[in-house]
C-alpha cells in the first residue's frame, strides 16, 4: 500500500525526479496502471510514497529517486529547425532530442509544431517543467510571425483582443507590427497551433513562425539546430517567474 508517512512524496514527483519522464507524462503512466508501490499497482493521481522506504516501480522496474538537494539538473535552450518534432519519440521523424548531445534524459517544455522554428527549452527538473508547462503560471511566449499576405491593423487588433479558436476564445495578447506582412505576438497560453489558426481566421496564412522568447529566456543568436546550457541567472529567473 502507498504510504501515508509525512515524508511521503507524490508519485508524479518521484517519477519526474527519477529522470524517467516529465511530471505530466508521469500522470499518464499512473492512470495507465504502469506504476506500482510495494508490489501494488496504483492508479490514483493523489497517491504518495516514501522513496526511502517504499519500492516504486515503473513497468515492473525499480524507480531510483534523487532528492532536490542531491541532484544537479540540466537546463537547455535549443533553436529548433523546421521539420523537427518536439516529442521524445516518434517513428520516422527527427525529434528535438536528436539535437541535444547530453546523457541526461531531458524533456521539452511544451510543444512547437513541426513547421515552426525557434526556441525550445528542455530540462530534467520535473518541478520546473511542470511550472513552465501549466497555463496558470502565465509565462510569456513571444513569436515572430510573417504571413503570406499583408496583415491589416484591424487583423492585429483582433488577434490582440482575442479570437474564438475551436470554440474557445483566446486570451488577450500583445501584438506589434514589424513589417507589412510581419508582427510579433506575446502569448500567455498555448492552444494547439494557436497562432496559425488566429492568422487563418483573418483570411491569411502563416509563412514563417519563430518562437524567440519563453519567459526570461531569449533565443538570441543561437544557430538553428544548436543548443546551449542556461546560465544560473537564467534558471533563477525561470524559477522566480
């Protein structure tokens, strides 16, 4: 049985801090019945265990938990080129992990669709991953967008004020023109292909979509297909944001 000891930790956190998956993926694994505590399969997301006393397994294999105090995490920024998929596994496709030459099992924070380019953050810090991925934390994401045809001031205003996409109105956004066809937009949410659908609602199409900032992390001059480690100052800013 899962422990009720005061030293116990949520199973999602144990899995995430073991480096096996993100916190969100851990929830899926638990619901799928792939996690056990002391030999008993656990499917309740609120379940807890004490990694010092309880035997936690994923697919029958022991999970080795490392506490925050002992673990050194990896934080990376990648400039994703077009055609790369921001998942950890997909058949017959180049994935974001192919661009990251590190031994640690890191996971992308959020998604950037296959045809888009720019900044993707990856980390094995489960707590920070969860914080950055959850929409309630209001982390900004900034994009540079070029449409196939000129974008009117009316279209920019409509995107800034919010549009109904797939039956849901988008949150207000910051929008600034950079050229006849181009603009920068800052979002605090990430609906599926949101910007492409917003531009589509104006009768236009996206020709190029690049993410240039996530929270306090800027893409800067990082070349396409390359990655870099975040500085201590950048990591601190992410955790305080």
